[in-house]
C-alpha cells in the first residue's frame, strides 16, 4: 500500500471481528514501527502487548473501575478545559460516533452501553499499551511515542488490521500495573486497540471531518 493511501485511509476502528491476530503479524507490525524517529534516537518508549486472558482481565478491570465511578488517575493528565475550537471538534466526534450507531442524543441507556463498549476496548483481540520513561524531557518523549503509535496504526492498516488509539485504556494505571506488570518508572500514555475491522459496522465507516490547510497552515515565502 502507498504511504499516502495508508495515511488517508487509516481510521479509528471501533468494532472488530472476533478472530485473534497471529503473534507473527503483531511482530511484523512492531518490527516496522521500531523504525520510527525519536529525539536523538533515544527511543524512549516501551510497549506492552495484551492478548488472551490478560486482556480479558484488563477489559473487566477497566469496566468495573468505570462502573464504580472511580476517578481517572491517568499518568497523562487530561485537560480540564479545552480551547473552544477543539472542544467543538471533540463534541462533533461524539455526535458522529453515536449517530452512526443510531443512538439518539437523549438515549441515555444507548450512550452508556456505547461507553461500556469503549472501556472494554471495543472488545478488540489485542491491546498495546504505549509507555514512556518518567524523566525530564517529557514533552519530546510524548511526541516520540505518538509517532511510534502512528507507525503502529499505519503498519497495522497496511496488513488489513484496524486500530483505535485509546486514552480510555490508560485511566487506571495502578490497576493496569497489577495486570500488565508495567514498571513504576514507566508512564502509561495510551492504549492501541488492534484487530481485524468489522467492515459492515457503521461506526467504522462514517465520514470524518478534518480542518482544511487554510485553517492551520501559514505559508511564509
Ligand atoms: C491520544 C489519543 C487518544 C484517543 N483516545 C480515544 C478514546 O479514548 N476513545 C475513542 O473512541 N477514540 C480515541 N481516540 C481516537 C480519536 O477519536 C480519533 O483519532 C479522531 O477522532 C480522528 O478520527 P480517525 O482516527 O478515525 O481519523 C484517541 C486518539 C488519540 C490520538
């Protein structure tokens, strides 16, 4: 697949087919992704690949913590107040995701059900936790691990696999550490749900908006 096509066609996949992803395919994806650039080639990331029983425990933990109303305690704090333009886009995404599934705005039960599916990692057969060391150059490390994450998503897409980056998979680091043995000196930045996409599901096919270049590029000749 052309790189340009992969970048444009990759999209977040929120409904997966049940079959597992072979370890050999996961390895190929990660072998590609390890060639991602990083500040000073520091490669500050580490990954934890969850499948099988470990992933099942993770999904149950994330669901139960959410249902119990446990406050999120992410290693990467969430912005309390988003700038207006970003808040509007975030709101639009929520509407798109729900309306694609025929969930009306006032359908509280439908919204809650969807939310449960999200915290259960959309029942993907694999979850990759992307981590960085706790150290001073955090902003560059965040950039580096973000590039790695995009490489994983593109390498997966190239092989017919879908992904969804999930902040919702990194909300309870203390509990995650018990299940996935992530060392204390690593920050858990984001999860990447991964599996074979369900091609028929409208949640995987709705049109996604993007700002035009005019909105975010200044040309300085
Ligand atoms: C850091 C990060 C965290 C994200 N967390 C979530 C999440 O918790 N739940 C979710 O459904 N999507 C999540 N996403 C996916 C975004 O909503 C998605 O990338 C965005 O809407 C653009 O759509 P696209 O990926 O289909 O192009 C996350 C994306 C990023 C980059």
